[in-house]
């Protein structure tokens, strides 16, 4: 899974804003699950692969936090690693 938060982007010029607005279309093409969160960790966007892998619908995830993925089936270290990676804009595998 890959994740980014909005801190990774500074769309303060028209060209940068246009690229930022085009980002979801690009992310939707990734083979990996992907989510984009805001600074508070609320999910702003997920790609179709995320929906296929998790079984969630878009309406079920937008505005929620990645905590919805916490099944209890994995040790706490997995979730710490997930959050560390999300907050650093790194891939989580």
C-alpha cells in the first residue's frame, strides 16, 4: 500500500495546482493500493485497487482514517509501521 498526506504537496501556483488536481487520475492507475490523507489522517482519496483489496466502497472510506483497516489480526507493530509510512509518504508492503 502506498500513502501520501497533503503535506507532500504545495500547490501554490497555477501549474502546480493543475498537476495536483490531475493526481487522482494518475493514482487510480497504480497496481498498488493507494490512499491520500489530510494532515489529520482523514482519507481524501483511495484508488480502485485499494477498494478491490479491502472490499470497502468509496463512501465507506472517504473522511475516515486508516484505522478502519485495523482488523486486530495483526500485531500493533504492523499498524505503527503503516502509520509511519503514511506520514512519511512511503510505501507500506
